[in-house]
C-alpha cells in the first residue's frame, strides 16, 4: 500500500526560476515502510467566523502516534457549489498558533505532530459558507 | 501580472476506495482576485545538526498571502528536520518529505524555524510572497 503526493510549482516571477516538481511517498518515521493510517477524506462546511477544530487529535478513533511523520492535506474549495472566491479565506492554525490563510482554491500539505494539544483549527474570514476538504495520514500509536 | 501556480496530486490505496486528489491554485496577493504574488526567495541550504535556525532570513510582510515550500532532500530516511513556528512544533520532514503551506508571519517570532536531526540535512525552500523587510547593512 502506498500513499504518494506530487507538487508542481510554476512561476514567471523570475526568468531563471525553472519551477519545482517533486514527489514524496508518505512513509513511517525513520524507515521506508508506507504510512498505515488515515482519517479518510472529509468535507467540512463552515458558515460562521470563529475558530473550530478541523482535527481534534484526542478524538481520533485510532490514536495517532505522536511526533512522527503525520501529514495533512487541506483545500479551500469555496462554497461547495462551484463558487470559489480568491479574495476571502480560512485561517488554518495548529494549537493556538496561526499558520496561514487558505484563500479560495488554495491548498496546503503540512507535517503534524499529532500531539493531543496540537489540534488543527480553521477560522473563516466571514459568515459566508466555505467548505474545506481534508485528509490526514498518520501512524497508529 | 506575475503568475505562479501550485498543483498537487495525492493518491492513496489505504482505503478500499482509492483516494485520488488533484488540485491547482494560482497564487494571488491577499484579498485580491487579479494580482498575483510577485516576489520569490528560493534557496538550497545544508543544515548541520544542533541549533534551531530561522529558515527565512528576512521578514516577510505579515498576514499576507505568502506561500512556503520546503523539501528535505536528505537521502537517508532516518534524517529529519523538525519544523516549528513561534515555538509551536508543527511537524517533521523526513528525508524526501516536502511541505507547502500558507505562511502568515503574523509577528516577529512567527518565522519558520527548523532543527536538523540525524545528520546534515539538505533543505530546499521557496517563499513566494508579496513583500519583505530587508535587513539593513
């Protein structure tokens, strides 16, 4: 079983920047064994400002192993009805720390500690409906 | 307008219904729909084990739409860098791992810091942003 993730960044900001194209296979920490657990693919609809937990580490049915090689993918897919507004976003955080804002259509792939306090949070800019899709990969404790 | 796109494909057979995700985003300045991010800091660094270092030397403008890509090019799967922000542990990038995040830089302490473990890790990063405060000589 394998989980792979590829990224391609293309830009005309600098003529000499040839772009980035990289792939990774998600493995367990410190070895080449494939990562073995996932939350599954989820959608979360938010319709009000205020931070909410996107992932509450202590509530996962399968306890994630702490401080290893977990990753999370999150994407702001707009209002869920095909309307994607690039001018408003959802602020993503870990524990109490703001990581950054996903504007409409933006995505992120980030490592996680999976420590119980390090929940992944989401806080929309506005009360307008916004939908996040996300999936976390982790090692079972 | 400068145009930068970031595309991702994610596939997994961990579930009986295979997961396949594909997405692409044009990276815009904060709050705009017509003006793309237009500045970039791109580097490759070798970081020895030991101290924690700020990955970004300058100070990007806070609370904008900056995006940060980091890859650990170490070929030893036991090597990793621990990534923190404002003393908050984010996670670890083992050899071959990469991350791509929106980076808020909401205050002076909110830089992305990394600590090398196992041995010297070779790190590639690209910060795509819309402004930074350069360090005076």
